[in-house]
């Protein structure tokens, strides 16, 4: 699902406005077996152009440059380990079983008052954070992260293979995502774009599709906010999506590619200030939003699969084939990374770099669990981690790590 709104600030879009997104009459409507209705809308009448900065925007239909993967291996310790072919990359959505949108249109999931819930959907998100106050226990209010982090260069793209699950979301005002995220600016005043999948009750958590204008869609295959199909389960095949965000060097628009072949669309560079040129930070992994993170009782909204990181059986969230793109226009594994979790008793991480074909990152957790309940009485304690962070984004990012 593609989200491009201000989730951190939670400037919620009213449901009535969401329902009336399709201003132009649909050229075609498709009834999906999961209850969704997909409207095929003229590409030039999409919600993106409601954004004040895009009133006279000229659509770029395709990226002007294709970036190639670096041919050298990513890992330092080469070892033929897990079989990559056992992980199936997904590009389908449930509504594809019922039809397709014609060229010259984009598919938009119709928001209905009696059907606003949706999970395990592909999402993109544009976030313009503005001076949100820092919490004592978490780096951002109401957000809990379990991520792999890199910085130190001017990044113009990032990529990853993300395993798709459908973890539980406890309340209507909560969500969980697994994504690739690019950010610039300090944690209290930054801009970010991200892409991945989300499990979201979709009632009170802002925009996780085209309901907030800004993202220009050019592809007629992916309905932002519609369910991914199929998804992983512990006893079946493992399914993953490939997400790649990159800057077009000729237009400076930020493109999103899905599954190594589908260019969904882009965020125009006119939307950004500090992100107009490059990012200073890239993150891979999971995020849970709830007003009950960092508190007791903790939310039971899960991250990844809803289970803690599992590198043995892959029954957790993971990101593999992590890549960054710099000004040399070559995708490569980052020169250094660091794994981090806000609440290690609720959501944890595991970075695997030895004896595998290339590094792998595992993360996840159930949120509220017996281990987290045991430490609720010492919630006020702080644990300090050593780190050297000299970029503008992450000055205090990892200074204080709180218990859940």
C-alpha cells in the first residue's frame, strides 16, 4: 500500500473526503473477492494533483535512468547457505484475480464506510516531521522501531527484499509496517519517504494510500492500499516483496519500484525541502505505531510476523539484499550498518553477516509479552549505548534506549 501523508503529525483525512477521492467517473470498476472495489481512474485526474505544489505538474511516465546492481558480492565471508530460490517474490494483489485496469488509468481502492479495515498491504509514505517533542523512552512519540541503520553518505536510493506477513493489530488507532525508509534531518525535525507493506486498521492512522495528495502514480497494476497476495505463513511458502526507492538523476523525482520491474510512480521533488537533493540516513526493518508503546500495559500489535527475530527458520520479519544508491549510480551493500530496537523486550533485531551468501536482517516481536511485563516496574530506567553519530539526522538518535 502506498502512504503519502503525515503519519507522525497525524493530520487525519476525514472519511468523507476519502470516499470522494475518485473525482472523475471511473472508466472501469472491479469487485475484488476480498470485498475491495478498485476504480480505474484517468491518470490525469488522480488525487496527486490536489496538492498545491502540483497544480501545474507535468507527469513523468517512466524513470529516465535504470540503475544496475553492483556485480560484486555484498558479503565479506562468502558461504553458500540458504537457497534464495525458496523465497518467492510477490508482485500480485488479491484484486488481480477479478480483472485489470486499462492503460492510461491508475487503480484506486475505493474507501467505503462499512469497509475501512485492511491489512498486509503494500505502502509508501511521505513524512514531513515538524518539531515533534522527544520522549524519554522512545526516539519518537508513540513509535517503536526495530531497524538496521546506515548513514555517512549522500544517499539517492535504497532497496531491500522484505518478507510479507499479516501480524495482529490490536486497535483501530494502531499500525505496523515493514519497510525501507530514507530520511534527512534531525529526529525532531526531519523529512522521510518509505515503502514496504503495512498491517493497518485504517480507521484513525492517517494516509496509507492515495487519500493524501502528493504521490503521482503512473502504473495501472498496483492499487495502493489493496492487499498483497499471497502472504507468508509459518507452515507454507515464504513470500517477499522487493522495494526500491531512488532519485531520477535527470528530473530529481523520487521513484518507487516494486518487484524489480514495476515502476509504481514517484514523489515529485517539489514536495521536499531537505530531501530535494539526497538523504543522509537509510533504515530497513519494522515500525509499530501505538499510544501504548513505551508504557504499561504495552500494545499487543505485532511487528514482522508477530514473533521475535528468527534467523534459523525465517519465521519472523526479515529484510535481505539490502542496497544503497549513491551518486556513482551503483547499487551496493552499505559500508557499515548498525541494528537497533527501541524496546528490545517487545520487538528485537538480529543481524546475520557470517557464513551466509550476504548479510541478512531479522526483526519482529509480539509487543506485550511475559518478558515485557516483568520489567514494567523499572520502566523509568535508561540504558545508554555507545555510538558516534556526526551526521545532522542522527545526533541523539541512539543515545537513550528505553525498556518497554
